[in-house]
C-alpha cells in the first residue's frame, strides 16, 4: 500500500497527464503543479493551457506557470512548499540546484527511454527514427546534468513494427505511471537504491524540428517509413507534390531496386523510388481534408507514373 506523500508535480504535455492521474489515484497529495505557460495555438493564436494545467484545474489543484525557475523569488516560493518529493515529467524547464535539493526525497524524473540512451527532449521519436528494437521507462533521481542522474527503476518494452510515436507514447506513459507509484512507495520506505548510469551507450534525443518531417527521397525507404511513424502525431511526415504539400500517415516499403531519379512515381499504387528501395504511402492527407487511402486519394489527385517529386533543399 502506497503511503501518501506531499508532492510537487512538474510536467506539460499529454504524456505527463497520465502520470499525474496515477499519482492522484494512488492517494498522493499534490501540493502544487508546475507547468509551461499557456501558448498561442490554432487559427486565432489564442492562448491555450497545457494538458497538465487543464487536468490540474479540473482537480482543483493550484497551478504555477513561471517562465523560469531561476528567479530568486520563484525559488523561495518553491522551497516554502516543503514537499516530500518532486515528480518531473517532460516539464520543459531546467531545475536549478536549489530546486533539486529542496524536497526531502529529491526530484524524481519519469523519462521515456532506457537511459543513458536518448537523453533529452524527444526520446520516443528518436528511438523510432533510429530503428531501435526496444525502449522503456527510466525512473531517475535528478541531478544538475541533462538526464544524467542515478537510476531508481527501469523497465524495457519492445517497439512494435508499425507503432507510431503517439501509440508508443501511450504505452510508455502507462508504464511510467505504474513505475513512479512503485518507486515513490519504495523510496519513502527506504527500500530503493539509486544506481549510477553507465558511461557507455549515451545518446542525445534532440528536440524535434518541423523541417525534419520532410521526406527526402534520396534516403532509404526504410528510413522514410520510420519518419512517418516517428512524426505522428506531430509534426506529420510530408512531401511536396506538384501544387501542394501532402501528409503521409501510414506507409510500407519494398526492398526492390528502383530506377533513378529518387522521387520518381513508379506505378498506379503511388510507389516512389528512393535512394534505396521503394516507399509506398498507404494513407495520404491534403491540407484541410480527411485522410484517404492511396487508391482513393489518387482518384482525386493526379500523380501519374513518371512524375518526379522534388527532394527537400539541403543546407
């Protein structure tokens, strides 16, 4: 049975809401929720609160949205909370030393990779892009480095062959929710020993950039199919066709050799020549339209065999 703790929760995206919900269900007392300030979104660029803020407010929890944690007044306010522990999940701000040292049990991070692999902001997407066979959740005692602290708990899961970042993120969030509740319980009872991360095998999961989602036909078809999955739901893999940009939501590959140049449409199934192999979109979407399977899409949008689709410009 988990002993209730006084916690501060720090998180921002949907992924973090699953963990916050699990802490509430376990009976922990969430003293304050810290999250990123509301951001402009949508056609009107109206300010929208983060998913974590929306969930916290539905539960009547106090919410703080400081632009930084380095302000002395903000740090004093934080220290006055006197929390047992801080749980951090994809928060988006650096925690200074005073914040890290304030809670009795420290700051505990739920990270969506098997550290030290994929330290940083986008571990789920980077694991898919790299073709990793597995990933997982690491519960980590935070220090002043970037995801370098000692490990409390970790568990691996396989990455399924057709799994998108959104689907994998959902499974990892559920796993993280279970592990953080277990970790807090064992930590509070003095039954959990932190272990230093190994020095070897560290990689960096850089923040996603929208331009990374552009499909470059000079790359292998396998790499492009991974892009489709890694950038779903955001920012969405896409390519330029004559007249407009098209999004690809699902695809398959063929290892057959294809004639050059890369980007050539090969047949009526929208098979496209790549630097290595053939890429075949299965689900395509025009801006402002519903997604369509490739055959239905081609009935209303002409991309005849022999069309050469452009490759993105290189810097």
